[in-house]
């Protein structure tokens, strides 16, 4: 069907603004999906082979950053925009797609064409990342976005003034249609007194702590940050403010961060690079946090395999900080503790406050960087979004120490000594949102009996899984004999027995305090990057204040597999996302535990115990009752 015909179908079933609250966009979504499905089989032979089924994904073409996530209390609808090239499987012609949901899980695309596209002189090269203004009681919804008029733009290149500007668009029909302001661009670019590396990706919100710092009247100001850097000095975000009644009049307040290039407190905090993208601030339990997406990170080369295609050197990070005034009276971030949002390919992290669940929700982009352009051309699509995650303050009381490291080395948390000689540890928690349990509707559920791995017994145990659409939860108790524990994901069966010639290995090493996805044998396709993903993770010894009993924390894993997407969460404070491209028949999963070499082989001692093993297979993100 031609694009004109697609547009006719979509337009004929679009609802009026009066019907938005009751209308669920289902007719539009189903019609559009049928059209795309018919088109995909004809044009792209690999369209479905590695395409995820329950992750958010564009109907076709390239997609990257999540943009302007929000909840509209007037309609009871969540909105999610995303950078999109509907014409091609590579970056370019960057527009905004738009989808809506009632539960954050089942999403429906609003239209077959972009909500915003590059059609003016000031944004002719792209509608880059942006955000939603706080939604008020009036009928106007406002979006801020980066309007781009010149490319290429990269922190390694000389900056061209005017290439990135700030623009707005508004909707009077609760987000169905959008009109760009005649005042655009409302900010002509970065401040003239600095030489920037970048200036893009606006984020705005109220910020009571900033009002207090600047001695301003609360509820009257909205603060905005625009990500970037100052060349040869530091990555940063540029701070602005505007009055609620005039979102076009932005006042520059200074650059917030001055941490220098490649700020790296330790391996627990990551590398903050030389230039930032997509920054967003928020407060949790009186602690100030900033999410940053850093470019130019000095990552550990020993974990990067020399194979093509290579990934960009970047990380999604977070920082807890205090707000202070400089000697010049400018607001500044004073870093406190910091960490890595995701230890894999996850990037362009954007958060928002969900008033329904009273939670901070994080979205992020999962790129197709490990594949070649030729493979993406056969797919007809590239990239998707990770599952929505909740950010919160995680508090762990009565801590004695980590497995190996010293407490003082853990720069991703704050530690306070209590009166019993132990510590209270606080860090930024990260876990899947509760609504994701809706994916389990109509799934095949199994609870597996607890199992122990001993020094003289088999080191692998196969689980009864027959697809690459599942969630696994498992608790693992490690011992002094544990070398590694984990799961072999998406492995093959072989001719007779399970030969594991194809597999992705999720493993935790207590000795190195590291959780890893080994992808070396995860595919039979040539020219796919199979370098490992992984990051620092430890468990804590705690002492019960009542009886003095010392215990080692259990390794708690929650794993989502969605065809080529693998998301791993550990102990509500570690996340790792990876991409794998297995053969169609590689659907098996096994548990394993490896003893240390010096484990006494003549005694059948416990290496590790797997408990609370739960499996949900064939997950769906369709609306339910």
C-alpha cells in the first residue's frame, strides 16, 4: 500500500479532542500495524528474525532517543515520543514519532507520520531530543526540542554557532497534533562567552532546591538544563530558567558542572567523559540527582574486543550532588557519589515523574550498534527502547563490608557508620517498573524446585524454556567455593546433547565483583560485535543487630529476554542491557555454578544454591482486561 493510502487509513479513524479520554487508539494502531506488516515481509526478509515483541519499538526504520515522556492527568494517558527516521534503517531525517499508553506497557502509535518533522529553516537538519513542559490546568501542552540546522555535529569537531537552537511546539488537542511556535527558535544557541562542544537536549522541571539556593519565590519558576560541554575544560549542562506563564523567555544562569574531563572516581562510578547529552535532574528523599549521558569516556580496553562494528564510546550515568553557589554567585553541582545507570549498550536515558505510581521512571535507547548496515537494511529497522525502570533511593542497613572491596572504595554509594560498628549504605536503586508484571498475562508460568550445585556434581542444569520471550527470577546463594555462577542464555541443543557451541553467558564472579554477559559464542552471523558487556557489582556482608549473625547478601537476578534484547537486573541496584543475535533454534537456558580450582574435590561441598526460580514464558505487551 502506498504512503498516501496509509495516511488515508490513519486520518479516517483519528479521534476528536472531545473523545480522547475514552478512545484508546486501538483501531488506528491495528490498521497501521497490518499495513506495516504487509510491507515488511515484501521489503525486509529479516524484519521479524531478531525483532523484539514486548519492548517499545518504532513501526519501521531507525529510532533512537526517547523524548518528552509524560503523563497527562486530563486524559489519563502516558505520552512517549522518540527520535525516528521512518524512511530508512540508518540515522538521518530525524523526526519525532509519538505513542500513547494507559499503563506504560502496551503502547499504540498515534499516527503513521511523525508528530514533528524537519520542515523549517531552523530545524531542517533534524528534530533532536527534547522534553515536555510541566502540564498545567490549561488546554495547551508544550514541548521543547533541539532544532538543528547544520550537521555533522560531534564533540570532536569544531562547533558551528547556530547549528543547535531551542524551539517549542504546542498542542491544543491533548497531543494529537502539534504546531511549532512562530517565535522559534526561542534561544539562538549556547552562551557566547564559552566555546561549547555541544548544546542540545533540553530538560525542564520545577526545582524547589534551586529556588531556595537562589532565594526565589517557589512555584513561579521552571528550570531547564541543556546538555553539552566547554571545550578543553569540562562536560556540563547549561542552566536556564523561565516563568511559568512565558515558556519562550529563557534566562541563562550559568554552567552547572565543572568536574573536568574524564572524571572517574572509581570503577564503581564510570567515566563522565568530555561532553554530555540528555541531562535530567530530580530529587529523591532530599538528595539531588542528575542523569547524564556521557561521550568521550575512557572505558577499560581490556573489556572491549577488537571486532567490527565498534560501539561509540559513551555511557549512561548518574550523579548525586549538593547544590552550592560559586564565588561568582552561580549555581554549581558539588558531586557526592555517582554510578552507572546501565553497564551495557543502554544510552540516552531520560526520566520523568509518574504521578500515578508516585515514582521516577527512566526510559533509555537500545541501539543496533553491534550489527552492520547491511543487516539493518535486511531488517528494515534499527533500535528500540529498554523496558521502563523505576529510580529510587535504596537503603541497606547493618552492612559490614563488600565481598572483596573496601567500603571506602565504593564511590557509587554513601556510607554512614551506625552505633553497632556497621554501615548504612545508600545508593540510587534501579528496577523494572511494577506494571511490567502485566507482561505475564497469559504467559506460561513455572516454579522450579531449589537446587544445589556441589563440587562433585554436574555444573549445569537445563531449564524448560522453548522460546526467546521470557522473564526469569532467581536467587543465588554463593559460598566460599564459588568461582562463578549464572545462566547460559539462548544456547543450542546440538545433535545429541547440549553442546553449548552457541550461547550467551550471564555470570557473576564474587572474586572480581563483576557481573558479565559473554557474547563471544552468541551468534553464527559474521561481522557482529560480540565483545562482552559487564560492570562492577558486589554483595554485602550484614550483621543482624538482634542476634549478631553475619550473612552474605543473596544475588537476586531478574532477567528479561525478548529475542535480540537482554535486560539483566541485580539486587535492585545494577542494570545491564545487551543485544544478541542467535540462530532461530537457540532458545535453551541453563543454570550453572563453577567451583574454585582449589575446592576440595573429595568432598561434595556446596558451591552455590539456586532458590526461588521462577519463569514466565511468552510475554505479551498487548492491552488486557
